[in-house]
């Protein structure tokens, strides 16, 4: 297989064959236009070695000129950003822009904009970055098959990192007409896990196994698998699961935008082995430092410190982590969990906190853990009943009025007076897709005019 064939094989999804052929070509010193070297760099990123991939792309950039050199530098910037090395990503992006000419392909300018949005996300600008990435995903330019990430998948990852799981779920749903990739299925599984939809998370993990999964994706799969095992409450199952996924996790670069996934891994690892837990925690700490210690990452880190302290029953660590989260959106939940570890539980407060959680499993687990610390059996039974009721509520919630969740979102924004273009920007979808949703809403509500549509929506959704 010649270098051009290797490049084509990689882009066609024949990853194993492309990697093997690229290694042979590089060993023989017969690489044409650094095509095999590019496949090797792309393979490094797919294997979870994002910073190595960035270094490889920099070498390739120096060996090329013109647009190919700019593309290589941009790929280095994206890999460095995903690996959390924001300073290096900034330098790579600046170097790429310096070489960019007015006659550069449109795809290159789009790529550089995407890298800039990714860097913005790591620094905490999640909402704006996700909008930019979703817009770039809709641009009419070819997808870069050698890039470490595609813009639509990265938009979902950014939304999850920013805690906007609902919109992330909607963005995934909006792309259901496209062929599903392992990455998208795993992101869906991660969202299901975070919401406590455990059966759906298991199903998504199984479906992701239909396609070859390289280590970068396998790490995300490991986080979901560990999360599922942890939620069974079976220590033996968790231990067996960690032993199975530990080799996948070892040595992979921590993706800072997936810090919560690594936090889940850290809790599972710490429950099995103190050494393994400390190793994962150290990797997370280094990644946060490399990323410039963004405040959002610090908050996420405190949350997972709290979860590890809850698992280990470490009172002081739990109290400290909860104190660090006091002024955040996780403050109430953190205080409730810390009160459980301290053994100073207020049943009514815990029930109120649990009712406000988005994670069905956490709501039930918090109620159960708190009930075990209550001295009054009647109060404990009431709290356990609350937990079961919350779990049932989450499990049976269905979209009302015959409209899907996405259609309800569109309808609510129509009532707010937004145009289709503005709704698309708010929901990270194209105006054309908004138009299609509106058409389906009209059909379901059996209305023929805008006035009838707005009146019907108002009666169903307002208030």
C-alpha cells in the first residue's frame, strides 16, 4: 500500500489497515508528502495520545508548505487543545494563521475557526463555543478526516462540559439522520448515565461496540462502564470492571473537556485501589494545571473529590470539597452529600435537594444514603419512599401533548417571539431544521395558520 492509499484507507474508516501500512512506509522512509506521517499522527490522537499527535503534526507542518502546512499546524492546535495544552494550542493556531493566504481553501479557514472555538471552550466560554462549533458543523466544506475531532461531536462535548446536558441531548437527536459513529453513541451513553437513565446507557454502550473503538473512545466507554458498575452497588462487580478497563485508561491523555468522565473513573478506581485512584487523580490534576486552571475545571474537580470522599467515608475531605462548591450550582447537592458523610442529616432538606437533581440515580442514592443515617425509623422510611418516588418520576416522564422534547423547545421559543434563525442559533440547529420542526408541530396540532399555531401552543405550553 502506497502513502496515498494509506491516507484514503484512513479516511474511509479502515483504521487498522491504514495504521499498519503507515508504520511500514515510515519505517522504510518512503513517505510521499508526509501522508503516512499524517495517518500516524491521526492514529496517535485516536489512541488517546493527543499531545503526541500534536507534536507529530508540528513536525509534519515544518516539512510541508502552503495549505498542507497550515492544515498540519491546525491539526496540531486542535489535538493540543483537546489534550488541555491551551498555550501550545494558541501558539499552533497563531502559526497556522500566519501562513494562511487569501487564496487558502475555505475548509482551512473553517478549521481554524473551529480550533479557536475549542480553545474558547477550554477557557470556560462553553455556550458561545458550542454555538460556533455547531455552526461550523453545518458549513458546506469537506470534513477533515485526519482531525482529532469533528465539530458536531465537539459541540456536544462542550455542552456537556458546561453542564447543559439537555441541549447536548437535543443536538445529538438533531443528528440522528446521519450515520451513527462510535463517538456519538458513547456521548449519548454518557448523557444517559449522567441523567440516571441506566438501561439506556447500557444499550448505547452495546451499540457502540458494533464499530471498531480505538482507545480515545474506549476511555469514554470505560467511564460509562465504571459508572454503571458503581451504580449497581456491587463492590465485586465494580472491582472486576475496573480491572478490565484499567489498561485502557493507563497512559491515555486526560481530555480536559471530558473531565467529568475522568472523575467517574477516579471514583471507581479509588473504590478498588488506593494507588489506582491516586494515579487517575494525579492525571486529572496535571491536566487542569496544563489547561491554565480554569474555574469550571476546578469546580468539577471539587465535585469528584467530594464523590471520592463519600465513597471512602472521609468526613474532612467531604466537608472541604462541599465548602469549595458552596456558591456553585452543585452547592446544595454537595452540602447534602457532606451531611450524609458527617452523619448530620436533615431529612426534609435532603428530600428537597434530591427533588431538584437532574440525575435520577443520584436522587435515589442520596435519599437512601441519608435515610441510613437517620435515627428515626419513620423519617428514614419517608425519605426512602421519596427516593423511590423520584426515581419513578424520572422513569415515567414523557413528552406531553404529542410533541417531542425538541418540538416543545421550538414551540416555547416561537411563543417567545424568536425567528426561525434565532431559534436555530439558540438550539444549535439550522434554520432549515427549525422549519421542519415547525411543519411537524403544525401537523400534530392540526393547525393551518400562524395565528392558530400560536394559540394552540399557548394553550399547551404557556405557563
